[in-house]
C-alpha cells in the first residue's frame, strides 16, 4: 500500500501543480482583478431582488451552484495538494506522517473527484449536482469508518470543521 499510495500521491501532485499553474496563468492573462466580494455580489444580485419561486431565478441559482462547485473544487484541490506534499515529504524521509492517517484514503478520493470536476467543468448542469454531492459527502464520512475506535472523536472534529 505504501508504494501504491506514494504513486497516487505523486500523480495527484503533478496534476495539482499543473492545475495551480494553469489557473494562475489564466487569472493573470485575463486580468481578472475584481475582488471575490464583487463576484459574489454580481452572482447573487438576481437572486436577492427576484420574487420567491420564480423558475428563472431558481435556474440561475442552480447554474451558480454548478460554477461554485467547479471553483470550489479548485480551492479544495489546492488544499489537498498541500496535504499530499506534507505526506510525501515524510515518505521521502522514511518516517510516518504526522497527519491523521484515516483521512488519507478519503483525501485521495476527494482529489480525484475534484480533478474530474475541474476537467469536466463544461459539462456540469443543474441536473448533475447530486452526482457531485453524493460522492463528496461519502468521502467526508469515509474517515469515520476507517478510523480506530480511539481516534473517532478527533476525526469527527476534523471532518466537521467548516
């Protein structure tokens, strides 16, 4: 498992580094210097001033959710990338890593799900939202099943953090 885990982490690190570089280049190339708050206001403005239950508003909201999933996956993949670098550093040194080991499988699965989400960003529609939420929620609960009995409380605190 150590060699397989090492290979999977290395593959995800390469993909994560490429994703970070490509997104940074696109950001700088298109000069999108607007703040995150301005983007959120622009996206939510039609929802705030619309009537309740308007189908067009709900449709726009679902499309915003799709974009948010793709953008959030980029951020999440960066965080997972940093965790994998820390794990790999310990593997290079021949030491066990000091991070919660029951989260390893979940994080590898989450990284692949986020990678697929980013790669298939043009195909996300409101009808596919559940297709993303179900596996991601499963990867959040998986560490509880893999944790030792003594570690369940610590793992639960980690996965319940916002």
